[in-house]
C-alpha cells in the first residue's frame, strides 16, 4: 500500500510537469461542466444527431451519456467533453483494472472593464484549479476551487451591496472598494455498471434545454447532495437529496444560517429520438420549526416519484411543486422546447379567471436553430419566460424555493414576463455572440407584497383575487451583451474576450438607469456567471 501511495505521488508530480498527453480511456462516471460553451456544443450535436439514449435536459451530464459525441460533430474541439487536456493515464496491468487517470485544469478569470455610469475601472481577478482522478473508468473523484478579488459595474455592485452575495458564488467580503470571495465544488462518482451512477458532492444541477430554467437552475450557490441516477434504454431517472441554507436575516453571519432540505426527482423519457417528455418534482422543508430541530425527514427518502401523496400522508405543510419539461427536434437543425411549473393551483380558479393569488404557475417556450440558413456555426435562440405572482414563495420564508439568498429557479424571482434572444457564429478559433433581454417585472410597492420578491411570505399578500402578472411597480429591463471571443487554446477553453454590455432600467414611477459597460478578459472559466437579472 505504501508503495502504491508513493507511485501515485510520483505520477501526480509527473502530471504537473507534463504539458499535454492524451488518454485512450473514456471514464463513464465523470461530470461534464455546466458552463454555457459546453452546453452550446452539446446542443449542436444533439440537434444534428438525435438519439433515444441521450437526455439533454438534465445537467451536469455524465460522460457515459456522451459516448457517441465526437469533435467532428460540431467542427471544433471542446476539452470538457472528449478532450483530456493535461491528463495522464497509468495502467499497472493488461486489463482496465488498476488504471489511474489524472487530469487537471488551471482556472483563470482576469477581466478589466470600464463602468461608464460611474466613470471608473472595474476588475475581476480570479484563479483556481480543477483536479480529477479517474480510476478504472467507473470511479471519479474531482474538485474545483477558486478565489478572487473583484469589483463590478453599478448594476451588479448594487445587487452585492443589498445581498452581501457574489451571484452564484457565495458570500462577498468587503475589502476596500472591492470584494473577496472563494468557492469550492466537488464530487465522488461511482458507476457500478452502465445503468446506475451514485454520486455525493457539493455542486449544482440544471433542468431544462433553455437559457433559463423555471424548474431548477444554476443561479444559486453550490449545495451538498447525494444523487442516484439510473439510465436504461430511452429512460433516465434521477433522485437527489440536498442540504441547503436559508440566510434571510442572518446579516451574513454563518452561525445564523438556517438549515433547509430538499428531495428532488426527475424522470426523462425519449419515446422517439426527436421527442422528449420529462417530469420534475421536489419538496423543500426547513430543518427547524415550532421550536424543534426537525433535521432531515426520513419520510422523504422514498426514491419513487410523486411526493404530493407522501407529503399529505405525513400531515405536512412543506413546500412542494411539480413541473414538466419537453422538447422536439425537427429537420436536424431545430429544437422546440418548453417548461411548465405548477407550484399551487386549483383548476376551478383557473377557469374562473379571477386572478386567485394561489394560482402559482410558470411557463417557458423556446426555439434553437443551428446552422441557420445552412451556415455552419451560426446559431440562433429565442426564449420566452413568464412567472405568475407568488410563485416559488411559501408561508414560511425558510421553505421558499431558494438557497443561500438566491432563487433556485429564475433569477428574477416571480411576477414577470421575459423575452430573450441569442445569436452566435463560431468559425475556427473565433466566436461572435450577441444576447438581448427584455423583461417586464412587477416590483412590490412600499409596504405591500405583490408577489415579486420570493423572500417574502405569501401570507402578507394584500388581497385574495385580482392578481395579474407584472402587477405592482411596472419595471422595464433591457440588456444587451455583444462579445467577440478568440480561443487561444481550445482544448483548455483558454480564450480572450472583448465585450460590451448596455443595461437600461426604467419604472412607471419615473426611475431610469443607463449603465454601459465595456470589458476585456482572458479566461478558462468553467462556471456560469449571470449578469442579466
């Protein structure tokens, strides 16, 4: 054993001094990152070459679900899918047992920009490391850690000052005119066979095939989880148990964070290779209630989908909702997708059209078009999201659909209509992209909860009927982001970015904001950082 440990240490040192070496193996248990570049590449592949065994709507993907992917499918390399950049495999025998594959990726996010509104420079300085150990193709141990010192343009800085959070990354610690932060994610993943995968980790999940998710997104911070995923034929089923935090009223003091827990189920079915229909279900409950420490409720360990009967059987008022995700592929170049989330509703109230407060629903419609007009690398996407007032809220703030001070679904919370458009063109090492957002949000008025802020209990609503989406202070949000990217080292996702963001915000009460922002950076980032909220 001591000899084996010494060998592993030596091999790891050799890895760090190696510039690049390829692996012939294909680990089946590793996670594929959630970042937008990877998602776009996989989308292109899955639209052009649909198959019944790939489930596009549950992320992060497991590598065994991408066995049919090749870089030639999209015309350019992407290290997170098939390329084992900076990796080394060691095999102590003729079989695939006793095989060790080490990988690592340095993380850097160095960006400087100019905030025109405040007439000042802003800088983002982030560094870290992603490391991974694959053993015998069926076990993966991985970790990603990074930290940074950052300043942001006015519209992001305002959010941080109000919440004490770096969006999606955790607590913001003030350091002069900037903020410090750190973040860690990781997992241990084991696939005893090609059907089951067991995973314990600290990270995020995303459900959907659009830019936003109304079911579960990667907007909030990481959370600990234990997940079981089964894949048989054209069906994939996942159940995961999580430990989250309600930080409302804590002032950023971690000892005041309240525990909350969630169990989630997702069943995905491809009846034909072009069509997917999926069912999502979750339940959230607080760890402490009525002066008792409840902890993790064993009633919710049941791995079978459809928890509403289980919730009622234990006489619970915990927060549960269900959702549907679906997509359809056409002509090997189009994907139509949509979501429906049902938090609470009564069919008779929907039919009555009286605007009952508890008809809490959200829906999404979208379209992706690859190789637009048969131009290879040209992609277009359009998406519409609408969320009714009070959706994702609960009578107890600790049981709302949120974690670590941010929504678990859409970053705008509730009570809004949103239109999104994307256009990108990638050729060789260059990529041009443009993104536009137009949203109408009904903000809460002073002293009156009209359903936009999901961190307010729905028990403070001012009336029962007459609720309409975008009620309250009507706020119009316009944001565009134009970006030119050059991939210096595609296998590593090392790229240069030059971009311009124009953000405009106005209300029917006379408030107006114009915040242009120009930026330039060098990055190998593997996470999504949203600026459009």
